[in-house]
C-alpha cells in the first residue's frame, strides 16, 4: 500500500512598506518569492501599488491601514518590514503574536534626535533578524541592540527605471538642452540627507567652466522650493526635473553621475551608474566606499570644493572617464543578482520558521 505524499505547507509572508522608497526592491523580492511558491502579501500605501504593481508581481496587495496590516499578519509565517518606520508599524501589529519579524535597513542611516534613536532601538530589538544593505548598517543595527544583524546586499532590479534597452543619448541630451555641453545627473528625493545644498554650491563653481555643464536632478520632495529659489537667484546651471520614471534613460546619456549624500547604504544611483559605465563622483559615506571600491571618485561629504573639483577633473579627462567606465562595469559584475538576493532572504525565512516547528 503506497503512502500519500507529504504536503509541504506554503510559506506565507507579509512585506511591509512605509512609502515609495524601497518599492522596486520589494517588487523584485515579491516576484522572486512568488515564483518559488511563497504566498506574498504586500502592505503598502496605495500610491506604491500604483507605481510598482505588486499584484502584477504575483503578490496580494493590501493598503497600509493599521487594521489591514494586523489582519494580514494573522496568518503570516514571517513578516518582513522595509525601513525602520515600517518596522515599527509591523512590530506593533505583531504584538502578542509569535511571528518572526525581519527588518531590512536599506535606506536612511543613523537617525538624528532622541525620537529617531528610540525608534531604531525598539525596531532593532523587536526584530528576529535585521538585514543591512551595507556593513555600516549592520554595525548600526548591532549598536542599537539587534539580536541578529546580517549583511544582505540589495540588487538593483533591472528595468525598474523605465529606460528602453537601447536609449538614444543624443535624443535625451537634446530634450534636456545639453547638446553641446557636458551633462551631469543626480537622482534621488529632494530631502536634506541627499546633500543637494552642497551640490548647488558646487554648481556655482562650474559656471567658470567652458562650456558650462548642465546639472539635472531627477527627484521630488520637500526641498524643491528652496532649491528652485537658489537656482533662480544665483542663476545656476541646474534643472529640477521632478520625479522621473525614466531615470536610467537619463543616466545613460550623462557624462558624469553625482551622488552628494550625507548618508547612503547601497545607493541605487551608484549601482546603476557603474553598471552602465557612467563615471561616478560620490561622497565617501555609509556603504558607498564598500559598494564602489576604486571604480568611482570619492570625496568627503559637505566639501563643495572637493565635489566641484572632482567633477571638473573628470570632464577635462576623457581617458579617465573611459577607465572609470570599464572599472565600473567590472565592479558591478561582482555584486549579487536579484536571484541571489531572493535566495538569501528565503533562506532567512526558512531558518526562522524551522525554529517554530
């Protein structure tokens, strides 16, 4: 008499997202997990579903209302929050339940102020495992009291920026008004930690170059008014493009990518630039040196002169730009793929759920 096959329970996970930041990573993760038979629910703002289409990735979507999050967590085997604030909401939703919480710290960096410190401590201690996108974030999580903090690099999902396979750089430059002048690009939300005030200081120095380079910034945020006023008052060669879904297309047409941030973990801009062979000038903060290695030009944060000089030096040295393009692609080939990222996360889930059996 033959025995019936053993039914393996389906792993159920809830992915908690506090905003649009990290949405591309969550969609990539949801796609990979669903393809491996995991039942995925994404709890996020409605606008994030509109932008990233989690349901199209094979996940179930639910809005991020407190009641909806609690209901989603009832049947979950693992809850995975992306970001510290999402981690706090997930920890509150799981209060009284023996469901392991995984928190990814793949953005932000050390908070400022007592409230941020308390939030980081609470989330670090509530999590069964904290996944840091850089060694700096792993160290920070341990400092905040995490029981188990591990390095988990976040791969940049391919095709998430809306760029065509073979963008026409000439057409892009014509659209932006940079046909006969160098094109510089920065990408990221217009918030203080991005260092855009320092970047505008650097742009003031670039006005002495001939031809004067055009700096375009793709992103939106609360600093837009302040930056726009400076650009107009100081007649800076800078354009604010707002939120763009074709940032990779713009990046592919640039002569130099600029990352002036006060903090970055595993910067999507840095990854995209190196992968495309676009020379990168970035601040040596957080996980940037570990990510970039010698494939980019690193400068101290907050030093506009150093930032301006590094960019001007690259614009005047085509051979150096060519060498960095080759080095960038070589560095990018060493990074984990999306499949690697999904496999690592799934191994963490399996480890945590096996402890409960």
